[in-house]
C-alpha cells in the first residue's frame, strides 16, 4: 500500500524540481527521503513564492508519484550536493490551502494549522491526498 506525503518548500524551488523531475526536502537531507518509497504520492506545499520572502502564497504547488530508485545526490553548484528522489509530476494547477483547511484531516479544527508544516515532510491520509489532487485539478500519473 502506498503512502502519501506533504513536503514543504518555496514555490520557486518546487518549480525547479518539477521541471527537472525530482524532489528535495529539508535542505537536501537524505534521511527524510529514505522514508518515502516508490509509488508513494507526494504533494508540495509552498508557504512563499521565494525562500525567505513573506508573500503569503500558502498554496499546494506540485503533486506526483515517486519513481523507482533510491535517493541520490544532485549537483547544484558551489559544493551543494543535495539528496533527491525522482518524481513523475502530474499536470496540475497550484491551489491555495485556505479553502481546504476545514476539510483536510491534518488541519481540520486546528487554529495553528501550519504547525505540522514546519517539519518539512510528513505523512498524510489518502483522503487528504485525494482532496488536494482534486483542488489542483491534477491529472493522474504513474510512476515509471
């Protein structure tokens, strides 16, 4: 049975990974990526458009399925070699989180709904994944 995850990163970083077919979490750490398995669903939540800018984006910015393979290191220059996993990204629109707050299992009834997002990667229910996919108008993808 596949798991479902939310990862957190700025939209600019998510878009870079989506274009190249990979994901990174927690500033390139390997350990969180080892918890994710091929076939798992992944959704990115972006609090901002650009890292360290407070523009209030607060939207889901990518959704897909983790591909076969293990975490590997990519070279981003200047000696930065973060760990990545390959993802089959679905065609989807970005979707704001606020209209979903009272429907998502991980936010429903919580005044401090953003607390869990601080961890950078956490597992969510199939219900939440489906609800987010619908809000994003996501086309189904298959991991290859």
